[in-house]
C-alpha cells in the first residue's frame, strides 16, 4: 500500500512488467506489448475501448495503470480528486491481471482496467476516511462488497477518491477541495466530487460514488460525465460508510453510458450482508443497450424544468428531448403533482437524524473534530424529535406512492440534474450551514431528491454546452428496476450526438 501520491520508480516498474516483449517505448522507459499504438489521449478513451485494447494485447494492464498513475501524479496536484493513491497495490494487481490473461483467464470487460472508488468504500489495503479527520488512518479489516465485486471482475483500483465530509455538503479543513476541470471557479458537485473530477479529467476510466440526495448526479452534471443512481437495494452498501440508511445508494460514474452499464452489471446483485439488499440477480444492462427506444414514453413538464434554471440549460434539455423523440421515443406532456418546496423538509428530517445515528460513536463525543458544516448537520439531526422523524418517514412513503403513479403513463421523467450555484468559494465550502445553505438551495436539490425519497433509479448525462463551452446535462428518472430503460435512452442519445466526446482541456 502507498498512501502518497507518488508512483513507484521506473526500475521497479520495469521489474513489475516482467513480460520481455518488445514494442512501443513508453515514456517511463519500459518495453511494451503494444505495436504501433498511439498513446495520445488514451486517458480519455472509454472504458470499453481500453478493455478491448487489454483483451487483444494491444496494451498491458501494467502499462496502462502506470500511464494513469503518471497522469495522476502530474495533474491531480491541482485537481485534488484523490485522497489516496494505491500505486504499488494497483500495479501488483495489474501484473496479476496480465498474467491471468496470458493464461486465458479473462474476467470480463473490467479486466485490467484502472478505475477508482469514493473514499467511504471500505478497503482493507488502504485507509477509508469518509472525508472525516479522525478517520485519516482508519484501515478497515474487510472490503466493501462493491470493492470485492470490482476486483473479482479484474478491475484495477488506482486509489480512493476525495469527497465532502461524511458525504454531505461541506469539506473538513484537513482535506483539499476537488477542482472542476472545466473551470476551477465552478462547483465540482457534492458529495462524490472527487469521483466526478477524476472521471472527467481522465484520471480513471470509471469510478464509484454514492448518492443520498443527488451526490452522484450533482458531480456528473458539474463535471460533464455520466452518473447512475440505481434502485434502492440493487447495489450493496455493505462496507460503505453511511450517511442515511434509508436514502444512500452506490453507483457508477463514467464518460459514456455503455461504460456505466458495464460497471453497473458488475456491482449490482443481491448481498445477504446488506439488510437493504433486494434479492434480485445482477443486471445485464450492457447486453440490453441496443434494444432501441421506439415507443418509450418520456414525461415532460416544461414549467418544472424551467423553474429556477438558466434558459441555456433548459434549451439544451429540450433539444435533447426533441432528439430522443426523433430517435423513436414518445413525448408525454404532464404536470408534476408535488410541491417542490415540501421535498427539502421531508428529506432533511429523514437524512439528518439517520446521519446522527450513523455517527453516534463519534458525535457528540468528538464534536470538535468535525468540520463546521457537518457538525451543524449532525446537531440538527440530534434535535429532530422522534415524532418529526416518523412524520417525515410517513411523508416519504406518501411521496413515493404519488411518484410511482406517474409511471403508469410514462417510462421516464426528464429533469435537470440540479444546477451550479454561482459564487461558491472554498471558504463557503469549509464553513457552517447558515452560510452554506443558500448555495445548497441554489443547486436545486428538488430535482434530485425525488429519486432518493422514492428509491428509484436516475441517470445523468451530457446534452449540450453553455456559450462558454461548459457542459450541460439532463436527468432521466425511472420506475424501480428501470435502469435498462434509462441506459437505453442515454445510449441512443449518445450514438446520435457528440456531447459525450467532449472533455476538459487538461
């Protein structure tokens, strides 16, 4: 294990490869199995593309892993997307992947591919901080189920990705704040900010994040990548530091929908260790992507989409809806039946007391070790009465029933994936709730909360750009277990457009 952001020496690198195959000379001075292969911008290739390169012996996993570690060393000093780089561990795993491939033991489309995971996913070979100062040196005794599934599929874990403290909104002063690679003054999203930044900047070929109120979709929107929040219980949370037991979800962030489907197929499925896990087999999204979208019904409420959202973003979303209609989907116009202003109160009165329970071992006994925002958040949770919590849970179930009725008439609902709050600074993101909450409100959580309260899946992907060239994204929300429909719509849109091929100039 290596907790620093330094990769191993060139001599050590050469000894790890140990293949003795001549070919392309890589920047680190070792011989490659690749022949006449152009490595320029390989970091922005899609996961499924580099998977094929590895499978066909065009490039080895060790070579690709070292290239990614070198890029992280060069670029992440400015972006701060990683908390821990697992250099030695990832290279040893890459060497194993190459050896297995030579023996004919191919584990599937993640075999030998470098990815990364949010730093609240337990790893017994590296610390799991959760963005909490007192967990800086916490090394779990076991791996999270999703980590085990990724490694069993042959994935190479480059390291642990940065996040907000406790997976909420603010950052502890002991940790850096991830920088949006499109524009350093822009919000990088929360709480899976490191996952969004690393994926967008070509510092991994895919990542895992978590979503309690939008924490996969906000970073996906902010950084212009694909993010899938699955159906509640479809991906195990065993070995994942909790924020809110009834609202937390684990899901992938990638640079295209096909990659999202590949990662989701690996991490989904029943886990007896997770009491919230649903006894349903792992998905097969990747095989279903090409089924087409003819006749799929997209629910559209234009007034809902435009409420508090910049016209440029609204126009990009509506243009994307027009494109999906052109590709065979049916547009169903309807009116959102719920009061958006009521959702925040329900979510807050469920999430905060559950967070207080999750942190009862450390809060309030270690109150002074928490940062201002999360300390205020937990204090609020402790103040929520049992009656108010039970009322909020009842309101959550009532909302879910109302929400699911919509899917009798539509297959998905289109909406923004939140919006970028203007003027947010590092000082604000390290401060308390009173100063930060206006910016949380400006992110328009009422667009993301419905899928958390209902436990239903939602996907976010690029659909346009601003006049300055920054990514615009849309969100599709579906019925329970409709991940296949969401991905099919996203995949068809990507096949017909070029937005997902745009990357930050970094």
